[in-house]
C-alpha cells in the first residue's frame, strides 16, 4: 500500500495490523493489463530472513485455520501445528532482528515527516503502529514460547506423536477427554497457548506487508524453459513474485545472486515429476520486492 497525495508519487508503505490470512491460500487473480486470464502467484524468498518470515506466516495461518474449526480432530491437529510454531520461533536472535528492522523502517518513515507530497496523517499512523509493535516485542519476557515448553500435558502429547498412532485414547486418555470438551472451550485454550507468540507474528506480518507493497512489477514473455533477469545497478531483491497463467500448468522456480535472477519453468506429469518447458511462449508477470 502506498500514500499518494494529489498527483505526486512519493511512496510510503503502510502496514495495517489486521492480519489477512486469506492471501495465503493459493492466490489466483486477474492481473491488470494482462487480458482476463487468471494467474497464480508464487513467492520466492531471496534471503534467509525473508524465508523465516514466510514460514512463520504459513504456520500461523495453518494454526489459525485449525483453531477456527469445531471438529475435535482439527483441534488435535492444531496442537501439532503449535509444535511447528514453537520450533520456528525458537531462534534466540529472532526478536532482535525484528526490532532492528522495524526501527530501521521507522527511521525511514520519520525522514518523510513534513514532506508535502506525503499524507502526513497516514504517515504518523504508520509510525505509531511500528512503535507499538517494537514495544510489544521488546517487552516479551523470557524465551519465546517458554510457557508451551513448560506445559507437561503438551509435552506428553508431543512425545507420543513420534509414535505412529501414539495418541490413541488408550495411550492418552487425558487427550481423549479434552477432545470431547465443547469446541468453544478447546478453541479458547488453543488461542491462549499462542498469546506469547503474537508479538512475533504481528511484527513479522508488518515487515512482509512493507516488503510486498514495495513490489516493482513488469510483464514478460519467454519461449524457453528459463528466464534471466540481470541485477546490474539494482539492489538484491528480498522477495520475487511470479504470476503465471493457471491454464498453462507451468511451475516457476527462482534462484538469485547479486548479478542475476533466474526463473526456470517446468510442467509436472501425472506423477508430479517436473519437466522443463521447451518451445512454448509463457506470459508471466514478475514483481521484485526489496525492503528500502
């Protein structure tokens, strides 16, 4: 999202705190100025930090989806998703990285205060949101998810899950009892488990929204199995977005270094094995995303 005032084009990325998990589903959309063809979006991180944030986004989305269901089996699966979240947020330096990057973005925003080309009200709102997120992450006490690690009941379930069928009711009668409680009661308990992880989720979501809003998009067509995009005089992207026509049945793969970004197009067979595409025109749209 950007702030535009009158006909000027000074961009300031905004990041609402409300998380929109719907964008994490397989993204199909009609892309502007590319006819009415439906396109499928693929996102590829170009560094380890963004890879971590995308994984967190997916895991939080998965956990939220299972919690929203009422079926007991879905709530048992949510517990498994909780353990994945616990592992993904276990890095001791994750909080410091989030704080440092948010502070860097805040300083960039503050440099635009007083700029007549920028909507000052929205700019101040964005700066306030960043400050609140930094404070919330910094105020988190102890190791992330420590209360989950200290929950003996959850740790018993985690241990039993390493055995095929190890969570049957005769193995874990207390889990069987819990799964037969009212759905609202189970759901409230599941939400309480991740309360200490919410500052991480929200801060990570802010950075991803800044990143996606920075996308510099271009339309291309290739008639080979690969496409090369030179990075000369460009900042190395943090994220590459590739839209391909859904009817083309092709799958892109991306690799990048400071000199070049490569896209390889393949098509899966009936057994899902990928084969390079040859002698076929493939229209696609590419978005290059960087954190300024």
